[in-house]
């Protein structure tokens, strides 16, 4: 049975979901703008072999909302304390997207990870000047920045829906008409169900998964990626070269637009660099978008089960 808990100690505030059993601990860190329930569709299958802890990162869910701590070191240190105080043993640590950056930081700073699983984190592409040519920057980061710097609109979920970059994928002739119609539908749903995850008829299910938990997302977290303060000046190279545990990297499709925008978490060249910096790194590719566990849950589970079984046998 999934239970929700809160860890409050020494100014650290983390909310998390747990499925208790006698299996080895498996800690999950979600992507930006969603919350720990992003992994809800794979909790049950994973819990057959693992004791699940799915944690809300700062700025998400009911964990601490303090923009001064929306950075890789403060969040990483909070989760390190969580593992030490709550889990109390080495864990398999999986991070998706920005959660993967945090997971990598934890693995680089401690020996708390028996195995690190990185689900399509944006290494190199979201840092420094390169970040301005990434999809995250032109989409979520920029929308967060614009929302913060206006006062008329109060509902970030609806604001993001109506201003997301995805509208550019629609044909120019029908784009504005479709945008008005779909935004109107979204507004009606938000008015009727302000506390629920957004649902809009005809909007792709995979795209709606980006709104799971957005009700309790702080746009100032996105601002930290917009102004590059999230990384605290720590080069990704320094994080990756200090990871000593076995690592599995799950890579989604790589797409680059005609105008040079990286429509993915990281490029194939970035992945090669990641692999060269981590001592022991296995790469597994998926033919899908950024949310691998959402778009391909069966393949995701099968991949983990096969490789984790191999890892167990290797340890023995």
C-alpha cells in the first residue's frame, strides 16, 4: 500500500511516497514541474522487487518551497540526509530529467548509491550559454520567467498551457484558432477542478503527463534554470567524473529542429561525453520522448528488471 509521509529535520522539508516491504530500497526523483506521483504508473511493478521511496524535490509537491534552495547542492544535500535518516542503507537511486542531475550529484558526493539510474537527464545542454538552445529553456524556463515578471495571471498551470512552445508545432493557418479553443477548454476544467491535474480533451496523454503535480510547482524553480543558478557554478564534468558506482543511463530520442534547437534532454555527443566521464556506465536507448517511464512503461520496467537482476547476480 502506498503511504505518504513527511520528513522534517534541521530545516529540511521533504514529502515522499513509500511502499513498504522487505525488499532493497529504491529511491525515485522526478523531473521538473511534475511531482513524485509522476512515477505512480510504475510503483506497483517496481514494488514487487523493491521498497519504494518516491520523493518530491524542493519547489514541488509539499516539500520545501524556498527559492533560495532551488539548486543542485541544497536539494542534493536534503535528499542525502533523507537517505541517511529514513532509508538508513545504500539505495538504488533513479532520477528523471532534472531529478537525474540531482541523483548524479548525490552519487558524486557520497557512497549511498549501490546503483545509479539516470533517466534522460540534460547534462551539458542545460548549463551555461548552451541552455539557450534547449527545448527546456525556450519552453518551461522561459514561461516561468515570464509568469514571474507579470501580475495579471495567477494560475500558472493555465498560463503554461496557453504559452507553451508546443503551439509552434501546429500549422500556422489553424494555430491561433486551435490555441483559443483548447485554452478555453483548459480554463473551464481549471475552474471546475482547480486541485486536479489538468485534463484537456484531444490533448495527447503523454503531453498531459507534464501537468501531473504542476498545481504545487513553484515557477521560481524554472527561473533557476532560466538564469543558470540551479547548478551553483558546478560544471557537469566535475559531477560525472566523481561518480564511482555502477550507472545505467536511459536515453530517449534525440531531435534537433531546423533552427538548431535541441528538442531533447541531451544530444548524442553529450551522451558520449557522459559515458566517457563515468567510470562504469551502461547506455540503454529508447525510441520515445523524454518521459520514458510514462511513454514506455512496460519497456521501462522490463529494462530495469533485466538489468537489475544482472546487477544482483554480479554482486553475488
